[in-house]
C-alpha cells in the first residue's frame, strides 16, 4: 500500500516538474537579443489577469514603460511573442 502511494506521489511530482521545465524553456531568449520583456509568472504568462483589463490601454502603458517593441510570454504552451505598437 505504501509503495503505491509513493509511486503515485513521485509520478505527480515528476509531472509537475516536467510542466514547469517545459513552460520555462524559452525564458531569457528575447532578453539575449536586447528586447525588454514583461516578467512572466510561473506558468501563467506575463499577464495572467489580462482578461480583466482593457488591452489597448495596457498596450499604451507598456509602450511608455518598455518602448515600441517588447516581449510578452502568453502561457505555458506558447512561446514569447513580440508586440510592436503602431500609434497614428
């Protein structure tokens, strides 16, 4: 019985560790190119509460802070993406 519990617990730890390493595989890639990046939260991307904000207003705030080109980590599955803001 204890062997089964240890096997299940070690499997869960292994899966969680694998997900964290998979999600962090591209961390630092844009910084090496000199592109400012919004700091990402563990596996939830740079703005995990972005759905609660008005995105074009957030883009203008970030443009003033980081410049016209900056990087954003979207979530666990997607890589970094760069945003280029065009203001007319």
